[in-house]
């Protein structure tokens, strides 16, 4: 695959990667998916994962925490050696802890987007993953639900603290 590969080839490659990772859960050869110098940035986690082995470990941890995790690819847009993949991930947080979060037994239904760049061999060289971390935290019970009494109380406490800091800055 060249940097100027046609959109259909890039789209097919992106779909094949998602199928192998999420449908087949095949982490046996991470260099099939990721280039040796790959960097994958998960913005919601403020995390950069480097290298194929790092990515395989990341997904092994995710699959252990959310045993039924799956991703439905909703749309792939290919363009000159890159693809934007719109997806919806679903599963239940019933397995091992994930990123330090104990399992909650709660259902996750999370839309997201990956922006991937590929090398000449079709391996991912760069990937930026976007999803709403607050939505994830609400779904697993880490944050209160939108509009709930706890959400309103949290907002009120935050605003009171902001007003107090503003007053203290004016005095100081």
C-alpha cells in the first residue's frame, strides 16, 4: 500500500484491521496491524501507547476488563494513506480492572472515531482515538448521570469553588 493508495484500498485495510482486532480478537501478530514505530493517542485517557507490543497489551487489558467488548464500524472514509473510522463500541465492564478502574458490571455503549495513517505495507503508523471520556465514566458509574441530583450537586459545588477562587484572586 503506498502513501497515495486509493481510498477503497485504505478503507478495506481499516475494516480488515477492525475485524481482526474486535471480531476475531487476534493479537497473535501485532506487527500485522501496527508498524514498529507506531504511536496511538487515546485523547480521553490522556495516553500515548507506543509500538505493536504496547498496543497488543492495551487491547489484552481492555478485553480482560470488558469480555464482551465489540466494535461496529459505522463508516470508513479513506484518503491518501489514511482513514477515518467512525465506530460504536459496546460491552459490559464485568472482567478485570481496566486502567485502574474496578469492574462495575455496567453496560458501555460508546461512539468514537479513529484517525489512522498507514505505511507502504498497510500497517498503522499513527492513530488518534477520540471518544467521550465523560460519557464512558457516566456509563460505568464513575460520574453521575447527566441531570441527576448528584450531577446538579457536583455542578453547584464546582461553581461555588470557582466563585470563591475568583473572589480570592481579586483580594490577593
